C-alpha cells in the first residue's frame, strides 16, 4: 500500500492525497494550490482536515499516513 502525500496549507491545515496522480487534489477534493508547508510546521501546529480524516477512516488508510 502506498504512503499518502501530506499537503499542509499556510495556516497549518493538514490534508492528504495519493502520490503520483495526474490531477493533484487532496482526499477531500481541495486543489493543491500554492506552497506546501508540511515540512515547515511542526506536527503539534497542524490540524488534519476533518474531511480528509473521514476518507482515511472510511477507506482504512490509517497505515498509509506518513510518519514525521
């Protein structure tokens, strides 16, 4: 199973997507526009998008979340 790609927006909202897709968008459907702050913010300063979290739970993707 592939590891999900973390996409963190400017205010620390963490999203996830599948790597290597032609049209990058997050699991919740947000376009991945602008800069990715995933490596800038500390984990404790990030909040996972609730819609991405629902998709992770629904599809059983917990083992695909990248570790920090």
